[in-house]
């Protein structure tokens, strides 16, 4: 009997692993044995490390973890000042960088920071169509290597066209820093009930963000719901941009990737659970966090409060409704907005009434390499930056598209009931090639309600 139970449990574990893919809770630790002279090591396919002019025998331990098919992490556990700074050669073809894609390289310099701990931490980057070279004056704590698209599309839909629990993303250099948030469209009182499903106030969203002091004092930072219904004077937006329209559609418009949606099936009841989760953790005084709380949150002992990163609270909110945006075996340890964004889709459909004017910004986000020189590492000096452009065409007859300096404006006032597919072509020049994407937004036109 005991053997039968053991066999059944073992079989279940094997079947589960087969359904979910590889499961590595703890990455295997490897070691590099450095000898006097020049040393080179292939850490993984497409990733070679060179340690030149080694003076003494040293052992460098590291862990390599493939977070997804897009992202690899390399952790170095020692930062011996006698170990020379390595040069990393990253092969684009071996790392799967295709046409219209790019390779992002981002060092993490401590367990909680992307910024240099000391000014002598320097880097030098060079790249061509075949490879990227990155040289450091000393070992980073972690090296993040990701494959991203050179062009993203952005349709800035007004809040009245979104659904409870839709996703919002702000794109930054190398996608780090970037930002994740949730469109809610309901206040606290509505979120705590199962009634009035489908209600939408057009303005409310929730997020975890260091709004008051921007990263210097955790006591003042928290999970916010805007407009703020907590009636707590300490939760005041530093910039006063506290609605979906004023912040995402105006202040952050040049870096807003457009409203997004969960790629799977999700019911109105599950959407309500997502909103409720945000209000509940905010009510418990949840705080903002960064670093390796990306995978979700840190419990604060002896309290109901938790530390959430922006991407972590979005993931946890969806998990509270029984939905995972990122599979759990890929977010156990590490998660950033890029990995989450890559698993979402642009909003595929909206509903409007006859005679209702539909107007919104639409733009391409096109990558541009920004590198100043041999200097301490910073976000904007050594990074791919996605800039808003007016590289958009309207491929259908419904509506008009007006070009502005760095974006376009779509406008249409439907006069008849029906379903109208509106197709946008997004395009731009990257690496002397034209890159493009298309997206069709279906507009359901119904009788206008009074």
C-alpha cells in the first residue's frame, strides 16, 4: 500500500513537470577557475566571458538561469577586487536575435540596485549586426540578457473603452526601469461587492510605485489606487497626475505602450477579484519594493503589510483570481515588466454607441541605441530606448488618422450599428531595415443608451 502511494505521488510529480516544463527552484552553481594570463569561458550558448591579464589564481562561482526563451540571468557571487573585470561577447544568432529584434544587456550591481554602488564601476559597450560586447571594470552582481522587439505598437484607448483588470505598461531604457499597473475603473465600495459588474468610471487605476519620495524612504511609499479613495493625506501624488487619463494618456504618453489585455479567458467575476485585491492590499498599508521582490512580494513579519514591486502586485492580483500572466515556474525568483508585457496582447475590441466620437492617440515605439562611452553604468547612457513616432498607417476606411510630430490621432464617429475592424500598420526604420507590425481593433457599434 505504501509503495503504491509513493508510486502515485511520484507519477503525479512527473506528469505535472511534463505539463509545465522545466522546474528549477535553485539554479545550479558553477565555477570558473582563473589562471594567470588570459582566460575565456563559454558560459552558455552564445555567451562567452573573457578575463584578461589575470595575475593570481582565482575561482569565480556563478549561476546561470534561463527565465524564459527571451531572458537569461547570470549571477556572480564573489566580487573580489583582484578579479579583473570581464568582457562578455554575446552572439546575436546563437541567442536567437532575429530580424527586427535586438539584444538588451543590463547589469544589476547589487541585490536591490541597478545603479553603481561605487563610481569606479565602469562599462564599455560595442555592437554590430552579429554580436554585442560589454566590458566591465569589475564583476556585476548579475547580468540580465534579453531579446526584445525593435518596434512596439501603442493604442492609447480612453478609459471608457477598457475593462476592469486591463493592463498598463510604461516602457523605459532596456525595459528597465519600466512600470506595470492595472486599470480598475471601479472605486473601493464597488470593488468590495460582486454587483455592478461591467461598471467603468473611466479614470481609476492601481499600482505599486514610489510616488512620494522616489525610492529613498520605504515608510512613505506604497501601493496606490488613483483616484485615491483611502482618505489618507500621506498618499498624495507628487506630480498630481492621479487618474488614468491625466497620467497614462498625457504625462506618460510618449512611453505608454498602450492598454493591454490578459491573453486567456477571464470572466467579469474574476476581473472584480483583481480590483478587490488591489484595494485590500492598499488598505493594509502595503509598501513599494524593488530588487528581487520582482517575483511577487515580501512578507513583513508580525503584520498584514507586504512589500510589492509594480510588476509583482499585478501578477499577484491576477493570481488572486486564479489567473497567471507569467507561468509560476518562470516568476518564482525573477520577474520584470518586460517578461509580463510579452505575454499580454493589445486590447482586441471595444464597444461604442452610434454617434459617439471615438478618438485616441496611436503611435509606434521604435528602438534607438543610446551609448555615450566608457563611464559608470546608468539607465539612459547605455541602453536601448524606445521613442514614440508617427510611423502609423490606417489600412481600413473607418475613421481618419491625423499625423502629429511623434504620434497620430485616430478619430471616427460611427453612424450605423455593426462590427467594424480597424487595422493599423505600425512601421519604422531599424538597422537599415523596415520593421512593421499590424493590429486590428474591432469596434462594436451599438444603439446608444440614454
